């Protein structure tokens, strides 16, 4: 048995081949069935001619509709009418399982496709996205391994909000209340005292009420934390990691990227260093471009699009005003109104994919900021402990994997970067 990719890319011309997969589309004319078969690697046309296969096989081929599971053997031949210029002339066509009429046909509403998500993920676009995502993850994992980071396993059930306490999912935890994790950051910060450089990939949960093309209620979060690293060092890690992820996707998935409308060459061109722009400068740029961008206002999707739409490489926005960011960031001595932090914005208008910072090491400052936000210190006691026993300068960041996939795969909506999107409107299927 060969994969369709192997059949199409090897030197199988005029050779016997065997594949298995699902019927992607099919039609018959006269005594010939033209069935395009897909597997996880691609599609190929098969022609099944009456008299060339057994009568039983011909009848099966004639009756098998879209998504029937089949096994085909035959000879690979050139045919310029077939997609890709090659087809399999069948000598055998076995149906493993006939499909009932498939509920998804060519033009369907977004809602129907979301209701039928368990079936829609068979589409070629969805398959391509999943392969690209896997390649990006492999590139990232290898980069961390080569750079001496330890992969760690933080909890997903927590008692604290690391980001926005208004966006916590609350769960019943025996006879108490607990929360689903928004970020593994505080646990990673604890782990640097043993492993120094750590990273993890976990789901993060945000009870985002807003329906936007870039927010999920559950997303995959690639986070790292490292001792002895300042904010500039933190950005170096981000640009190297992002470049490694892009390179792996371009190397392993050129055909998938092309299917999605992404030229892999545009990803290969992206190499460190990425431009750095202070928040203050971003505001000036926005004002010049007709935005009402006052100091202290946040950068939303629209502002980030304006900043990145004409760029081909990612852009760091650095040193945000303190009022826009969480309490744990290190103050910026060069401009005390701001933190030593960065958001990494993807080019082509896509916007934020990473948030990171150097971490505050002064407990008195953090306590003051928590009190200002009206947070109870009790929940943060263990986190504050970390600054008491041999605290060191350290930094870290979180990369929203689906945000990055949305950019790399040129998707219009983040829900297509994950097989089963969780949004305010949907937990089915
Ligand atoms: O809130 S973040 O900006 N930062 C943190 O959670 C830090 N505690 C991470 C860290 O330093 N370890 O989220 C990080 C990234 C952000 O840049 C987005 O790319 C992504 O996580 N993100 C999301 N992706 C999809 N959906 C939602 N709702 C979402 N929220 C953040």
C-alpha cells in the first residue's frame, strides 16, 4: 500500500500501484467511473473501466458515493485531463465501507460547516492546516530541545488568574471553586529555579464574550520562561523560535501551504532580527494615519492591522503603558510609565501572536499593583514567595498557536486553525 503522495511523487509511471482512502468526488460516463480518491496526503483520479475490473468491482465503483472508503489497485498513467496530470487505471476497486449521502456539499453556510465540523475536518483545507500546524510545532519543539529548554507539565486547574480575572472559567472542584488555566506562566516561573529554561504547550482557557475572528475560548498556548534573561533576550528567543517554526512548515508542507494560498518562500524570508517599535512610536504612526490614538489606549485588531498590513516580517511593539498590562511585568527604568515588555505582531495585518515580558522581581511593587487592581493577596502568596528565595532576573512569553497558524495559513478566521473551535456560541460537536 502506498500513500497518494508517494504514488504521485515517485517514479511509479506505468508501474502497478495500490492505494486506499475515501472518494473525494465521482462521476461515471458510459462504461467508465472516474473516482477521485483522497487520503491524508493528497488526491488522485482513478478510472474504473467495465471489463478491466471484475463485474463486482465495477458495480461497487458505480454505486460508491462521496466519502465511501475504498482500496484501489491499478497502473499509474499519464492523463492531462486528470488533476495533476496522472491517474490510476484500476484493475481492482474494493469498497471497504459505502458512505451514506454526505451531508456536506459544495457550497454550504458557515453555520452548517460548524455543525458538521466532525465531518468537515476531512476537507483538504482543514487537513492542510492540521499538517502545517503539526510542522510548526515540530519546528518549535526541536528549537527548544536544541537550546536546552526542558519541556514541563504545569496544571490546568488553578486557583489564580494570571491574566484577566474577568475572563476566568470557573469550575466546581470537589467542595471548592477553581479555575481553568489562562496561562501556565506562574508555574513556569516557579520551575525556572530548578530547570532554568522551561517551555510547555497547554490549552489555555479564556471566557471571552466577544465574537471576533481572533479569539477562542480554548486555545493552545506555547509558553517559555527562562532565568537570567532580560526583555531583549526574551525577544531574541521569540524571533528565533518563530523563524524555526516557519522554516519547518515551509520544509515539510510546501504543497499544503500552496493549497492554502501561502507561498512557502514568503515564510523562508522571515529571519531574525525583527523590527522593534516602542508603543509611543506606534501611537504616533497611528495618529498620522488618522487614528484617535491617545497615550494609554490599547492596540486592538484594527490598530494592529494598520501597523502591520504593509509588512512582510513580524514587528515587536515594546514598552506598553503600565495601565494596559498585568501586574507581574518589570518596570522600565528608561520610561517609568511603561513596562519592559513586548507584543509580537504578525505581518500582513494579522497582528498579535505573542505577549511577553521581563518579570518584576520586587515584591513590594507587585503587592501595590495587585492592591490597586483590587485583587486578594491570599491567592498570590505562593507566587510572591518566588521573589523571596534567591530571586533572579527572568523573562518569558506566550505564543497563541492558533493566532500564528491563522497568519501562516492565511485564514480569515481563527476557528479554522483548530479542528474543534470553542467559542462563546459553540461547544458542539
Ligand atoms: O494574555 S497573553 O497576551 N499573555 C499571557 O497569557 C502571558 N501570561 C504569557 C506568558 O508570558 N507566559 O496571551 C498570550 C498569547 C497572545 O499573544 C495571543 O496570541 C494568545 O495568547 N491569545 C489567544 N489566542 C486565541 N484566543 C484567545 N482568546 C487568546 N487570548 C490570548
